[in-house]
């Protein structure tokens, strides 16, 4: 699969060092997707091509264009993929997977390959690495860690544009129930416990 090695080189040169969405994120999602692909018996080449290209355009979370990141990535991915020996159907499966993977798009992918990309990307948002990414992104956006009067959103709706900890309640703790595949659901359950344990410990400290 020389296409994968070629894409890794291309993507490494395209991806910025933005916290939470750097090349390390791409490769963690890649490795997770590879494991899920084996367990779910999906098309490895298509899944991994989609994984490498899923974040090639990424606007900051505070940018109004942020919700368009996956759509823009899909369009750019199509142009990149046309230089490889892929069929139109293969390119469509890859680009549809990229377009539909984003949490903000609120879509369920139509193919198994798309479901695996979405699951792998969401798994990287939870667990120990998810906690690190949440606070890295929050710091880059100059957000306080938490709302001092109600850190754990007991009496208000979470607003993760203002406080990083709110992101746990707005999105991260919901991801376990949104996984598509059996393999991802099992891993999400483990990672969600890490989030919950972290919040329990944090409550003792603040």
C-alpha cells in the first residue's frame, strides 16, 4: 500500500502544529482505525486513506468556519486522491467518510469505513489523551479551566466556548453512546471511565 506511505508524507507537510489536531493526532487515529478495521473486517486501504486525510483542513474551534472543516477536508482530499490509482467509488467512500466524521456535522456515516473513521477520531477525544487534548485546545483559545461558581455544570448548561471543563459535559461524556462499531463501544467504555475518574478526583481538589 504505497499510497498510504505517500499520503503520510503529504499530510505531514500539510498539517499545522495546532494543539489537539496535529500530525500526532492523525497517527493516533490511524493506529486506532487500523485496529478497528481488523476487528470489524472493513477495507483497510479505504479506512486508512480517510484517516490520513480527515483533518487536512482544520480551523480553530473559535473560528466561525470550524464546522466546515470536515467538508473542506473532503473536497481537498478528493483532489489529492485523484493522483493515485483509485476508482471513483473508492474515492467517494473515502471522501464521504471524511465529510461525515465530524461531531459538529451530526451525521452517521453510511459505510463501515466511514463509521470506523468516526469512531477512531472520537476515541482520540476521550480517555487520558482526550483530557490532554481538551486542555491543550482550551489553553490555545485562552479559556479558563472551569466556571468557579459551578465547575461541573450542576445548575447550568455547559458552555465549552468559555470554559474547558464544560467540554466534558457538552461533548466528551456523550461520545461513548455515539460509537458505531462494537469494538469502538468497548474501548469507549474504558476511556469514559478515565474521564469520570478524573472528574471525581478534580472535585476533591477544587
